C-alpha cells in the first residue's frame, strides 16, 4: 500500500515541478526575445499606446538604467533610503499534542510552525534613467528582485507585548503568550528594499499612468513584469539553470512514481 501512496505523491510533485519549469521557461523566452530599448525609446513606445491598447495586445518593453525615486522612502525597519520596500514579521511557535501511531497507541509529539503577524509593501512609481532620458515605472504587480536589508530572529515574547525594530512597532497584546497552547519560540523580522541610484533591469508593458508614459503590469496572460537589480545576463543564467534542474527533478519524480505504482500493482 505504501508504494502506491508514495508513487502518487511523487507524480503530484512531478506535475508541480513541470509547471514550475514551464513558468521559468516562459520567463526565459520573454527576456531573451525582447530587445532592449533606451529609456527615451521606451517613453516613446508608451506615448504611442493610446491608453492601454498596446498592453492588451501583449506588447513588451525592456529597459536598463538607474532607479531614481520621485519620492525617497525610508524603510521602516532598517531606516535605509529606498525606492520601494517590503516587510514581514513571522511568529515561530511550537506546541505539544497527543497523536496515535499506526498501532493505536497515544504518543506525545512536538509540532512547530509559523504565522504571519505583519506584512507590508510600499510600491511607489519611480523613473529609470539612462544617458538618453528617463521613463516612469509603476511597480504594482511586478516580480521584484529585492535587496535584503533586515533578516533578524529574536527569541521569546517582547516586553510589554509590542514588537519593535527600528521604526517598526506592532502591538500584539497577549497573542504571543501561548495562544491555543502554542509557545512562542521567537519572531523573525524581514525587510527587503529597492535601493535608489541602483542599476535595474525592467521588463513590462508600455502604457500610461495618470496620463504619463509609463511601463506597467501587462494585462496579457503569461506576460512577465520584472523589476530586478540583476543584469539581464544574470537573469538568463539563473532561469536557464532552474529550467535544467526542474526538468531533471520532474523526470526523476515521474519515473520513480510510475515505477512504484507499477511495482504495487504487480505485487497486489
């Protein structure tokens, strides 16, 4: 019986890996197929969209330049200046629970997990600039390649029931004090930023924002919207590597899954 169950699980994993591979393959194809435009050329493409028609038609534009914020933000945990930022606080917990084993005997086991206490994302529009000019980017809906700015774990519950790091404050009251029999192990603080004056790669759709030429999130299904501090070459290299290993992993899981199910059918 166990062979059938494990085989079925492996086939499900193989399907998931296949779709992950297809996603990476689509990303790789779009990045490689889209020619790089200067910021001035990209702004002209956006002006020619006449609203959102070009977005709906699946047009894509790719630019490389320096991220220049129209309003400099201060990340709440690190206090660093940035174009955009994202924060998350997770509570790590554990609990004791009684479970029955395969023989029906009760055993006490320790289970651990996490829960998100806070999550925030500030995505302001910014300019990408090069020697030819600039073009506005609205990062709403983008797959952003962030820079890590905070990654800190603090054990136990906070004094006074308030989570605090840098300028970040969150009152949790008695949430962390054993809710549902769960003991708090600690809190994981994370923050990611898009630094100003940083060279970025942007792939999106030509459009407009409040009447201004702007690279925006494509409406077309399967089209990518990427904002990355990595170069195009680094993105291509990473996606190629992932496609290769996902293909290998999916194939191995599929073969192993089918083999176990056939073996179970043969011995049944």
